[in-house]
């Protein structure tokens, strides 16, 4: 197998040596999107004997010459527990151009797009057409070289669990320029000027004392102490949470790290997290003491305390809450503050106006003036209505709440609150938001088959008038794998609007566009989601089960909600 190379700061030096069983270079787990926007994490493939990577570059003769043999090997070893990928570490590249190149070369092997170049650098790829063999069970490079007549023999040895020796041959295609690594060797990142601002901007608001994250990132010593984990979560795209495909749409709450931020963090960590200067910017961050996002609310709705047992699977708690309001008021903003985040997973609300016995649908129903009161969803920001937009909270209103709790091994009491902010009494907002859900319920649900790693569902809604689209909200449970939203316009053209490439049940957001998107009447939105009911899904309660629709997390749901505002608002004017 492979003898570990000598590493310098963010860059790996290679010698033409003979592979040996003694030295395997541990890279760690990592994740990348392919040219079609599908997510691949190496630990998901830990049931494979190896992963074979071929370094790809467009219009590269060495790659073009290697593709036929690489494709042949992929077919030959498809049943032999060897996974094949191409990987493009040339820096940010047009994915459509990469797909066109793959079409020209006649291969369907996914191309992992290493836009930030951090994975190619970690794997030690120096030239296009290099071959890397990677063990996903321990995240080590077990061989590097080029495609030769011995490659098939090496793969057979790996399948058989036999040791092998093979000479390296690295003089293959064009050199890969790791510009950020080269720059950081000459100008190493420093904590005060480079690292602290990244942490402050992207991490510290959650990772702080009394924040929602499990530990604080409020000093140099904490950042250095957690630096191995920081590297791991950046490499796997586990953090920052709520990550989406950066090539699709532009969202105000995408939480993505820029390529340059990833490079700076990792190169600093690989250099040993050196300290510069004597001040610590993170230790002096100020956070408002109030838990309320928009100042003290005009109304605080206290939800009755809910007792949560230490163990067991809990049915939804159905709680009716009276809104203590003396007169009708127009709602400008709202915020749900959970009493105990460790047990409360999410809530659903239905507004019941005075005189009614039940509320409308979750996305509006027939009441054009229905107020939007923020539920609790992991990661969800407080709700601020667009300017001159709101709903009427009537005196005597009740809120019917479905509260989803999970047990943690200790008993708990959840005392949650909802804060509401109103427009001035003499102001009536003239605009309303609308929405609908591309959902599957029991009437259209088809059970997810046992052991299926990629079971797709689709559902569509149509917007009947000219509108501005504001946000998209997915919802699935433990087996949720991805969800993509597509728009089909009346002229027949299509556009992908959002790609949640790695859906996370523990972090569910309404993804809000930075700029509302105009769509003409008759535009159809289609949500395409997939479920992973395989044993490789570590969140899966039972891969052998045919999974029905259900309220509990061990069952499944499929919601693809879309929120919009009609261009013609005269229907709402008072």
C-alpha cells in the first residue's frame, strides 16, 4: 500500500516511491457535490472495499485517454464493492461544462466538484489523470499513481483483502495550481486578522455561552482546542448547518462558508493553529442579553408547561393556547422561544379565530387575513413580515399547537413562549403573503421500500396568478436525503430554484430568497425529494421496514412548501 508523504503547510510533497503496506495517509472523511448537484459523503460508502478517484479536468488529453479504461474498470468492479468517482480539483468550474465533457467522453461516472480545492489538496492530487485509491472505512489513501496495466490487479487484491505493492507513476496530466495553498505558504493566516472574523461571522452567534450550540467558540484556546472537529465538519459540510447547493439560487440564510473561508480555516489548522498578537477578538464579542430578536414583544404568549418523560416514544402533544388580546391587531413579526431545545423538535400551529371550531390549513386556508405566527423549527429564524405585509390577530383567538417532543434519558419540563410584535394601532398593512404545499399525505403516499437507498417522490403545486416567490420549506423525517425545487414556466422552460443536497432532519429551514422572484401566472413548482432507507443511513431506525406516512419520526412525511406574494394585492385591501 502507500507510504505516508512528507507534508508541508497545506501542501503535500510527493516522491516517486513504491507503495508499501506500512504507510497509509489518513485524510479523514469528506463530502462533495457532483456536477449534477448530488451529495456524496465518503463515510456513506464505508461498506465498500475502496473508492477509486480519477482527477478530472476539461479538455485534457491525459484525462480523455484515461476515461475509457476507468469506465471499463467501474463496470467490471460494480459488483465488487469498489466505488468509482471522477474528481475535479481545478477550482471553481462550470458544472454544465463538466457534464458536457462527460457526455463527450461517454461516461456516466459522477464528477465530484472540489470548488474550494480543499479535498484535492488533502488527497494530495497534483496533476489531472492521477489515480487515488481510498479506504472509506478508515479514510486513508492506500495507493496513488496513474492508470496502468497493473491497476486492475491492484483492485483485485483490494477486493480479495490481499496486500499489494505497486510503483507510483505521477507524471500524468496537467499540474493543478492550488493558488490558496501557495498564497498561504507565503502569507500564513493569522488568528486575529483572518480566523476570528470567520468564526464571528459564521459560528459564534450559536457557539456562545447560552447559545443553541453545544459549546462556545469564544476564545483562541477554544478554537484551537476544537480545531480537529472544525476541520472535520468543514471537510464533510456538516457545519455550518443548513447547507445547500451554492450554485442554485441566492438565499439570505444559506449559512455557507465561502471557498476562501474554508481554505483559510483549514490551512491555519494544518499549520498548528498558531497564535498571533496579544488580543483575542472572540473574547470581546458582545451579545444582547435579551432572547427576543426585535426587542421586547408587544405580546408574550405563554405556552402551558409540558412534562416530558425520560424515555419512550411520545405521541404529539396537542395543546390549545388562548391568546390574551383585548383588541384585534395586525402582526408585524413573531418569534418562538423554546423552553427546552433538548426535547422539543418542532411545533405546528393552526390559528382558530373567535367563533371558529377549527383553524385553517398550515399555509393559510381561506382566511386572507390569517396571521403568520412563528412555529418552532430547528434552526429557523424569527419571522419578520415583508414591509406593509401582515395578518390580523383577532381578540379571542386560540392557537391549536402540535408539539413534537423526543426523550433524552432525563425527565424535562418545556416552558416555551411566543413573542408577537404589532404594527401601530392606526396602521393596516395592505399586502398579504400566500402559500401552498407540494405535499404527500396518506391519500397519495406510497410506502418507502425496505433497504432502498434513494427512493424518490415528487409533488407539484401551481400558482394561479402573477406572484413574487419568497421562500421554500422542505420537511421529511429521519430517512430524508435531499429535496430539490423546480419551476416550470407557462412557456415550457424550467429552472431549478433550490437544491437541499444533504437534508438534515435536525436542522430544518425556510430558505428565503435574497430577492423575491417574479413568476407568471400558471407557474408550476415541483418538489423532488429522496429518502434513504438503507443500512448506510445512520439516522435510519429500521432499514428492513416498509415506511408509511406518519407523525412520528420513525415514519415519514414529504412536504415541499412554497411561500409567495401575489402581484395584484387588491383582493386583500381593506
